[in-house]
C-alpha cells in the first residue's frame, strides 16, 4: 500500500517538474512542420517484426 503512495508522489513530482518545459517546447514548436513518417516508419517496422515473431513462433 505505501509503495503505491510513494509511486504516486514520485509521478506527481515528475509531472510538476516537467510541465513548464513541455509547455514551452510545445509553444516553441507550434509552427514547425511535422514529420510523421519519421515516427510511423519505425513503429510500423516494429509491429511487423512482432507479427512475424508471433507467426513463426
């Protein structure tokens, strides 16, 4: 029980520390063109690899 409470306090502390940086980063990168293919391609390759492993195994 107390481990969950400590974990919750740690999570709230991390959120409290990183929220200003996340907000400023989102404000700074608002007008930058997004590059979705750079994120979708590796995720798709990992999904295909996992499916391959499931089919073979």
